[in-house]
C-alpha cells in the first residue's frame, strides 16, 4: 500500500470509527431503556397477578436482566479495532441512517453482527432485539422488544402490549420447564424403592406423594427433593436430611420432625437435628408439628402455618418468616436476631427470653404474646399490634417505643391491671404480688406457681384457669369466679373468698386455713382428705354434692348447704352446723360429737353409725 493510498483511506477509517462509536452509544441507550422497562413491568405485575404468577414473572425478568448484562458485555467487546474495521463494510450502510434513527441503526447493526458471527435466526416481533437463552440446548433465540414504546403501532394499549409480550415469553419458558421436569413418582413406587433398601432420594420428584402417618428410619436423604403438595400429616421422621427440599404447600399437621437429645453426666444436649436448612416451606401446613431441635436455618417459611407448633431449640437464623402463622407457638429462648417476621401472626405466642434484636416485625400481630425477658432492641415495630401482650421489667424494647401506650401489660409486683384482658395468658411463675387485678379477665390463664399474695382480684374471672401451686395467701377474691379452675396444692391461707364461685373447682391438697368462704358456692367442688379448711369461715357456703373428707372439726358451717354431700367418716366434732341443710347427705360413721345441729335439716340423711355424743340436736336437745 502506497503512502498516497494510505492517506486516501484515512478519512474512511476515521468515518468508520466514528460510526461504530455512535452505534455503540445508541445501543447503550437502548439497554438503559430496557432496564427501566423491566423495572416498570415488575411494579405492574405486583398489582396485576397472584403471588405465584408474580414470582414466575420476576424470575423471567431476572433472566432478561442477565441477558442484558451479556449483551452489554458483548457491546463493550466491540471496540473499534483494525480487525473489526476490516470485516465491517461501511459501504453497505444505507444513507438513510444518517439521521441517527436509533431503532433502524440498531437493527441494521445487529443484522451485520449476525452475518459476521453466525448468530441464530431472529424472531421478529418488534424493532429492537434481545438475545435470550431459554432452552437447555444452549441455542440462542432472539426476542424482539420495542426500543421506543411510544412509536408502537399495535392495536393494544401500551399496558396490554407489554403483558402480551411477557406472557408469550413465559409460555416459552414454561414449555421448556415442562419438557425437562421429571415426572413425579407415585406413593407406591416410593415405598417399593424404600422397602428395597433405597435411602437416598436426593433431587427426586415426589410432588403430591402421600406418606401420612408413616415412620422412616435413620439415614433417609431428601436433600433437594421436590415434596411440594405432599401429604405428610402425622409422620414421624427424625432425624432426616431435608436440606434445600421443596416443601411448598406441604401438609405436615402434627408431624414429628424433631431432633434427638441425649444426657451425659446429667446434662441434656442435642444429639442430632432434622436438617431443613434452606428448605422451601412456603405456605406449608405445620399445625402442631414437632420441630424441636430441628435445623431450619435459611429456610423459607413465608405464610406457613406453624400454629401451636413446637419450636423449642429450633435453629431459625436467616429463615424467612414473613407472613407466617405462629399463633400459640412456643419460641421460648430462641434466637430470632434480624429475622424477617413482617406481617407474621404471633398472637398468644410464647416469646419469653427470645432474642428479637433488629428483627423485622412491621405489621406483625403480637396481641396477647408473652414477651417476658424478651429482647427487641433495634427491632422494626411499625404497624405491629401489641394489644393485650404482656411483658416484665426485664423486657427490652427499641428506644422511643412505649408498650403500655400500645396496649401491652406490665407484669410486676404491685402492677395496676384493673379490668385487664389476660384470657389464656401464660403467666406461670409470674410475680404479681399485691397487684391490682380487680375485674381482670384471667379465664383459662396459666398461673401455675405464680405469686399473687395479697393481690386484689375482686370480681375477677379465673374460670378454667390453671392455678396449681399458686400463692394467693391474703388475696382478695370476693365475688371472683373460679369455676372449674385447678387450685390443687394452692396456698389460699387467709384469702377472702366470700361470695366467690368455685363450682367444679379442684381443691385437692389446697390450703384454705383461715380463709373466708362465707356464702361461697362450692357446688360439686373436688376436695380430698388433705384439703385444709381449719379455721376457715364456711357459714352459708354451698357444699351441695361435695365429698368432704377434710378435717372440719370446729368449723363454722352454720346455714351451709350440704344437700347430697358425702360426709362419710367426716371429722365434724364441735362444728357449727346450726340451720345447715343436710337433706340427703350421707353421714355414715361421721363424728359429730359436741357439734351444733340446732335447726339443721336432716331429712333423708344417712346417719348410720354416726356419733352424736354431746351434740345439740335440731330440736335443741343434747344427745347423750
């Protein structure tokens, strides 16, 4: 090549370089638009489709984004070099592109590249092409999208046109997935393989299989298996490997997936855990499931039902619990630091000593939750419901959050809890000494071993409550309702129970010494020979139908209703039974020596071998 020829070619080379740079800038502009376009589609689909459709489309959009990155990398590699210029025939570029029409130049530029690099055929659906890999044979297909949506000439609206294009793409993707999806094996086929000794079901498609109420031996591996929609109710699988398994929409009601523990030198420790790391349990039904000591780290439990499940000692770090139902579930002492619990249902959950630092609890329902000793430092609580939740002085809340203003109750000695709504509250071992609980609703509450000494429970409701071993000494329980409550082994020394209702109440082994039970209703209450009523005030009490084996010597039972009561072998010496109603009562072998029975009604009573020596009889006479 001569110098003169080189000089003549120089302007042409410069022209080619400038044109390539201009074309690259046009494509970069198109890429920016495409990225914005897909972001807009994401927002539209969040409003238009159900959750599963949205997720599928987001995956498709994510795939598109990857292809955009690939395209951008390809463009960056197309720098103006001597080799590229040698292959690019500038003389073929039509003169009409001199007006910088980005769509036309872009289309021509891609066609030229295809001819040079033998790219696959173009699927023509618009003005600008994007290369996307959607089949497993690694053959590329090109899908055309409008680079300038305002220039669309379709009869659809802009929104409809976008939706039509996306649905077409999804149909292509689903077609490929359906062709490659392994057909699920049947329940019968699973058991055939299992009974033949197979234990490794890694990545196996078991969708919809029915293994309910079955037990599996140790060493079974379901890692990455597809168990979506399976019926696993009441199974006993422990411990198993279910890491990264697809358990979406699975039924696991009352299933036992707990780990195992051992004792060594008197110390309990976890021996093995059911491995559910990274498992997808979205929308799964785990009602009353036993997941004690299971490993659920990084698992997805979005909108799963874990109502009343056992999660004691369960590992949950990194798990997604947004929208999960944990109503009535015990999470006692679990570490939920930085966990996503947004919109979760934690009503009546036991969160005692739970670590919830930096947890996302936005719009969560914590009504009636037990927050004793819990740590919520730095947690996001916007929109959270704390109505009737209860906490103690050791509970830590984020700065600026005032639980009492949110409707929560402080459980502490001397606390003011008049008319509090504490139905079904779990207050075992709580210290409420001298607290004011007048008119409070504690029905079906658990107050086992709690301290309510000298507390004011006037008119309170304790129906069906667990009050075993509770300390109610000197407490005010006048007009309180304790029907069907369990007061076994409780201490009610000196308690004020006048006009209280204790129908069908369990008073076995209860200490009621010096208590005031005047006019109280104990109809069909359960007492035994160790129920202590010494020195108790029992005038006008209703003991109808009650079996009284307690020592009632010297007790004041004047005006008491003892109709149909069982007083066989009863110790009633010196007792005051004046005006008492003893119709139909059984006093066989009872000791009523020196008792006062004046004006008592003994009609129909069984007095076989009853001792009346020195007793004042109903007519006022003294029995010899």
